[in-house]
């Protein structure tokens, strides 16, 4: 009887260990979800690296090389800064991106945003940052700079570029009539230099 009791106890421990080992092997396995990278309350939007359409994810950056990659035609639709950034070369916002939303007709919305700010959970701006570069060329349609400062000149080649709660310490040049006629800026935005068509 004592022997059966001991055998039963050992069997139960073995079964328990096998179940635990099996469960541990599944964590991080091929069917487990990819963890979501979510900054603290002062951070930008939530990003899910490696999942879904790369065009609808966000790049949350704090250094020049990451910023340059994010604004390229293989980058992301929204680029969020976490600090002031100075890049001593010309920059190009390139490519056409979807923001993950649909319009009233069910079509994907094309948009690009450089977010020079962080926000809290209620979308209140908590910090504003300055991006400095000698020149920023806008080739992406429906692009926006929001809630911060760009120091340098902006050359707009694409339609529907806008400034939202943003300052440009420099000039804004439009390289074609469509870029100029579709440009928008809200009442809280300002341009310290010229705003003109320059072919």
C-alpha cells in the first residue's frame, strides 16, 4: 500500500511537470501574439512592430537614423518623435501610405504624418519637439507636420500638405501649382519665412 502511494505521488509529479513544461514551450511559440510596444502615457501612438501592413504602423523614434528610415518610401505612415532632433542633411518624406482607416466610401485613407509631440491617454499634447534640418522635401501625398517645430526650409512636391498646430522656422516652397493650391494650415500654425510657389 505504501509502495502504491509512493508510485502514485511520483506519477502525479511527473504529469504536473510535463504539463508545466508543455505550457512553457508554447509561450513565445509560433501561435503566441507579438507583444505590443506601447510607450508610457507621454508617448505617442501604440505601435505593433512586425504585425499587419507596414504602411499602417507607427515609428516612434529618438535618433537620426531611425527617423530617416521612417520617412523613406519603405517607412511608416506616422513618424513620432520622442525628443528634439537635429539632422545635418537634406531629408525627403517619400512614398504613399495608408493610415489604417477607411473613408465614407470604404476606401483606404492615404496619409503621412510627422508628429513632433507626445500625448497622454486623452490625446492632450504633453511635449513638443523641434526637428532641425537644412531642407525637408515632401513627396508623400496628404502629409502633415503636427504640434511641434521644424527648423529649415520645406519644399512641397505633393498635394494636400498641411501644418496642424505646427511652426516652420524657415520657408515653405511649393514646386507646382497643385501643391500650393491644396496646402492648408490651421490658425495655431505659423511660418516665419516665405510661403511661395518656386518652380
